[in-house]
C-alpha cells in the first residue's frame, strides 16, 4: 500500500485508465484493460477496483455506460508517479531547435524556436518565459548621431537583446563628443549587469570636463534604466497545431487556454510561481485557482545557470494530455536551455 492508500494493482489500473482515456478521449471500461500485461485478473476484479477508485475520487462515471474517466485527482496521482520515474528520451527536434541558432547569444531566437518545437513534439502549447533583462550584462554600446541635436544609444546585451533610446538636446552635439562617448561607455560598462546601480558609479569620472560628464549623465538612462516589456518575456509555440488537434474533443479547455494566452500578464504570474521549484511543476484544473482553467493542465520546469533560475519551460493544454511525453519533453528542453544560457551568461 502506498502513501495515497492505493494498492499496486489499483495504481496499475488507474494508469491504464488514464493512458487509454488520453489516447481515445472516451470513457474506458473494464473489458478494455482486463488481461493487459501486468494485470492478469478477471474482469470482475477489474470492475471492483474501478468502483473502488471511483469511491476514492480518482475516477468518475460520466454517464450510464460502464466506462470511467480520470478526475483531476486521478490525473494528478498518475502524473506525480511519472515525475519520480527515470526520464524518457524525446525526439531530437528539441536539440535541433537550439543547435540551429547562431550566434549562440541570440536568446530570443532560441526561445522562439524551442517553444515551437515543444508544441510540435507534444501537440500542446509550448510556453517559455525569457530571462529578465536585469539578469543580462552589457556586451556593446553604440552612440549614434541621428541629427545635429538628436543622439541614439544602442545597448546590446549578453542575451542578444537590443535596447535603443533616443535623446534630444537643446544645442547641436559635437560629432567628436559622440564618438568619444561611445568609446568611454564601452570601456566603463561592458561586462556589467544591465540596470545595476553600480553602473551609475562607473559612469562618474573626476578627470572628465563638465561638458563631457554632463553628456555622459544625459545618456546614462539608456544603460541604467532597464524596463522589462512583460509582453515580450513570453514565448508561445504550437497554437495552430494544438487547436487543430484538440478542438473537437477538448473544446471548453482549449477556449479557456486561448483566453489565458490573451491575458499574458496572468500567464506570466502563473509561470513565475514555478521559479522557486527544483523539480517538475504541475498544475491541474482547480489547482490553478482559476475557475476558467478547469479542465486544463500545466507541466513546467526551470532553466538557468548555477544558483540562479532564469525562466520556465512549460507545456500548457487540456488535462487529458500525454503526461509521460509532456514531463519528459519539458525536462529535456529545460536542460538544453540551461546548457545554452550557460554559454551566454559565462
């Protein structure tokens, strides 16, 4: 007997019901699983165990047929067992999604391709949160004179992201001052964390003339003031595919998921709750705390560098999903992405 009060045979029957229902979408009866390898018992015994699993809340009896379907508790128990298993291998499409990204610093491209690959592998929504801009460092700064009184500062981060900010001055800016400012900023801030308070001190130099210091102070916000665009921190792949695959059998769940995608801030908040997790993170149905997501499920894992989680890799879809494939895919994608960002953040 396990801690949840299920015998080994009941666990086996529950797993068979979940897997059969995930595959067919229909209620599963005792005849469908009786005699399955590892379950060499009579149909009457299977029927008794199905009734017992229903009493315990793991199965439901949707109508007058003899078939059962998993409840949220049934899916959760089944998925929790898979989290403890040795990870299975998934198709190489996930590895290919990252190996094709050159140069290695283009994280936005990597996240786009990996979320699409997750969607293709699982027939679910692949959802990845990007590292916050403040976790990156400055790779290069360009100071460009657009017009006599207009200067643009371009900041390229270690992640490949590019920030641009334009500054208007009351008087014509000397071209030599613009060129000097570019060299000065690169000398002082390359390799420093974006948005770090220490950048302010690095931009102060007693040997500068008042005019030079004033010009640097005017340009400083382009490097010191970093604001994450929440809408751009979320990468979603597989929308069209999952709608085509699931629309007929999981209509309510898919409609709820599409509405959730429109509320990107809410989805970001949901995924950020997984950042402190050290293992695969699951949410099924009512566990979301959102009535509109009844019938949906999330499988997530974190990626990052040593001692710092940077973001979350996840798949989102109906509770009737292939949890074995979803868990394995999320684990592998998180591992691959962690290896990728190690090169970016080194």
